[in-house]
């Protein structure tokens, strides 16, 4: 009988631009493989499956560390008045034990940033 273990969040590391991103509290992603069925004339069943554009959408939830400069200082987003120079960044999620990649996206863009501050609470920084 094989021994199986479930991966938990504490066993994962998140890297942005090949630098460990310790502020992350959770991460989720959805992958749409973009497969499209192609039907023949008068066919009820698809004749083949054609690949189209793969889309990955996700969200990183974390904390904003004092004097860190946020996403702009990390090179993840440009300053608000310089949107045209928005860089592509890489995202890698690995297991701590053996370095297995759970997901690796070499070229991605951060399109949305959300900040929430609660009274007597922690400033949360989330981005998509």
C-alpha cells in the first residue's frame, strides 16, 4: 500500500521574479486550456479537439509589509503614471520538500491590485 500525503499551504513557497515572496497568505488560480470541439457536417459528436489560447487567471492574497514599497518597489507594477511600461513577471509555486513546481508561469501580467485596511487590523494587499 502506497503512502499518500496531502500538500498543505505551509509546505509551499511562492516566487515572483525568482525572488521568494514571503508576504503571501493564499494563492488561487484557474487554467482554461481553451480546447474547442470541431464538428463535421451533420455530426452530433465532435470530430476532433482543437487547441486555442490557454488562459491562466489567479489571485495572490497577502500582507503589505511596512516600508516595502508595495508592488511598485518589487518591480511587479510600474508607477501609476507609467502604465505603458508594465513588465511581464514570472510566478512559481513550489513545494518546500522537493522543489516540485505546482505551477510556473514565465510571462504574466498583474492587472488588478486591491488593498484593504480595517481598523486595528492588518493591511492586506491582493493582486490578480
